[in-house]
C-alpha cells in the first residue's frame, strides 16, 4: 500500500474548497479560459489560468497558455518560468519547447 503525503493533499483540498463550485465548473472547460484570452483580456486570462492550475497543477497545456499570456504582457521572466514548468511536466510537449526558445 503506497504511503500518502498528508501535508500536500490537505493543502490541495483546502485550496479547492476555497473555489466556488460554479468557478470550478467554468474553469475546467479549457475553452472559457481561451475565450477570455482571445478577447484581449490578458490580466483576466492570467487569473483564470492560475485558478485552473490550482485545480490541476500538473496540466502542462494550461501552464503553457499561462506562459503565453505572460509573454503577451511582456512579462518575459514569468513566461519563461511557465514554459519551463510545462516542459518539466511533459518533456515531449513541442509547443512549450518552441515557446521557450
């Protein structure tokens, strides 16, 4: 039987409880976050991507999209950090590798 790390799982469950159910349902759909981004509301899209990452921290596509939003706002160090994290989560993710260059 695997050993559980209670500190990490307890922290995640408290973070998830803070988010309303409606917010979770909306942000689970990738399209809603991308619609905000495409509308040119970059600051709002960054907030939406961060909430989505709080729900599923191992989502490399969301991490890459967050990096691209940072890039569009000329926050290059934050963008690079997000792209590197996306590559770390999914080493064969070509789009994240391309964005990192």
